[in-house]
C-alpha cells in the first residue's frame, strides 16, 4: 500500500510541475519578474489628527494590477492584514490618510501591490506620531467654574477615567464629557452619542440638573495638557442645549 501511494504522489507531482511549465514561461523560474514592484514613499503629518502615507508602483508585472494598499502596525514588521488599507490597483503613486493614531507612538508603514501572480511588499517606514500642541482657547475662563446663562457655579467634585471626565457642583448640577479614546491636546467637536466613535475628535457632553440634557452637536471643547505636570484642562466657550429654551454653557475643568 505504501509503494502504491508513493507512485500516486509522484505522478501527481509530475503532472503539477508539467502543468506549471507552458511554452517559454516557467512559473517557478519567472514568477519574480511577473510580480509588481512597489515602494513605500513617505509618511507625513497633515495635521494633529491625520497622517498621509504614500506608496508607488513602479512596475505592474506581467499582468494587470489587481490592488494596492498599505499595512500598518506598532510591530517593526507589519504584515498584510495588519490594519490593512486596500485600494484599487494602479501604476504610479497612490496614498491614503489615516486617523486615530496615538500621539508619541511609533508606527511602521509598508506598501504592497498585487496582480494575478501574487503580492509583494515595499520597504518599511518608521514614523513617530508627535504629541499635538495645546490649542488656543478663544475665551478667558476661571478654573473649575461652570457658567450657565450667565450664572456661575463652582465645580468641586471632579473625576476622570481614560475616556470620561465628570465635574459637579455642591447643588448636584453636573457635566460629563465622553471621548472615543483618551483625550489629547486639541479641539474636539460635540456630537450625538450615536456618532461618538465616528471621529477621534468627537466628544459627547451631557448636563444633569433636574433632568439629563445632551449638548447640541457642533460645539467646540478645548483640551490642554501641561507637558511637565500632565495636568489636563478642558474648556468650552459656547456650548448649548435645549430645555424649555436654549441654554448656553461656558466653563473650565482642571484635573490634577
């Protein structure tokens, strides 16, 4: 039985090799020249939130391009499926914009390209995402004060987790800010809860008094973190919510 199986396996291997060699083209000998050639050109910061990566297909190989793309990882050798960005196949330069990268984190980018013969990687680019600078707050506010329609309240109880900041007054009036991820320096835009995770720079804000009120979408919240102490300040100059009428909120929360 063993000898018979060996004969079958040998015959199958012979047929496979024979089928891979047709005319003057040998798949095993010429596959390298049949694949595309690609390189990772650059990674650059467009603003506090967006990194643009560029690749270039310099040779399509011996068939039409099928797709190009990038893989991204904190591992020095990114693999095909690591945070993959898949694009249409094209010869020449192509690019993609990436958001939600962590400040002060090193990432590794690699372009890839594929045709019917397989895929190839480009070179690896190392890129460290810089820590954004604190934003300019367009109003002057006292620390730990909430101003509602011109009336000021001292915020005495404050708490924070990785993604949530809460502050309240002695009378029970409180405000809560929820971020998609740990906030960093920058300007955040208020949104509806259902849209919180649509963008790294969104924030969902609620005010609790005799009821719970969601802050209208489109307002600006300014997050500033001291580089030395790590102390965080969250400021807002013009936020609004609707109760029996439209209510304006201003305030500044400083966390130790």
